C-alpha cells in the first residue's frame, strides 16, 4: 500500500478541490495516459487496485508510470463516539486529484491494447477519466 515514510505533520485539514490541475497535466513519460476529468480523493487502495490490473495486463511488454501519490492523511473518529474531544486518528491516505491530472501513463503496447488496458484500470477508480495519447508538439493544458 502506498503511504509516505514519514510526514512533518500527523494530521491535515481537508482543503478544497477547486480549479484545474496545473502540475501533472502533461504526458511526460509514456505514450498513452489516463487523465481525470473531475475532482476527487484517490485512496491508496484505489490506486493499488488499478496498478494491479495494469501490471497484470502489461506483463513484460509495456512500461507503467504512476503519476499520483497518496500523501494526505484522512482522520476519522471511532464509531459511537460523542461529539467533541478533538480530531480523530489518521485512518488512511489519499491523493487529491483535480480535473486534468494525469494518473497513469503506459507505453509499449499497440493502440487498441493500450486503450483497453487503461479502460479496465479506470473502472477501478471513483472518478471519470479519459484516455489521451501523446502527440508530438501538442500538450494538454487541463481539460
């Protein structure tokens, strides 16, 4: 499971998922990419589920890059606990995703195979995505 080795602070505020992604919105490594088109929090479990599908389908033919990392702790209070008494303990880690953010990149497969693999991986994610292809000289600025 993905999580930071150590973090400066144990708990974080929730923040906002407003606006479009500025960093991580271009294809940098692979030939095909999976881009988010709506905001969400991707948990470490969801990223891992998609990664397992991609690595099984790619085998030794293709190469995979994971462009997101869950570095935000989400805290929860235990069940049946009264209000107050401070913030709950950190339960899991998430990666905040904005529209236009590249989640995965792959290369080494044919066009149809790449699209099929990324479509299957996107079914494991709770966010609407689209598959984009690297074009020479064209960069995708957001969506």
